[in-house]
């Protein structure tokens, strides 16, 4: 299976995979079936969502980490 590298500027997960993983983690948290892992799920979800937001901003050309406004 070939992934689209246009959506993975840093060579990481494809954007669609990151979004799917974030949704899966959210479902796991909401299920309450692993209460001892809730804080871990929360951190994973935060990191994924922050990374996705950052990449989306970069793809739109918005100012972000390491970039200066023109």
C-alpha cells in the first residue's frame, strides 16, 4: 500500500492516518474501558491533534514554528 507523501512533509504519519488514530484514541477514552490509561490517551490525543494542526498551518502557509511573518 502506497502512502501520499504530499501529506507527510516531515516523513511522519499521513494526515489521514493521524486523524484516524486521534479518533480511535478519543473513542477509547470515551469508552471508559481502560480508566488507568485515561491520562495516557489524553496526552496521545493532545500530541496528535497539535501535530495535525501544526502541519495544516504549514500547508496553508501560515506563520508557525521556525517561520517569520513577511
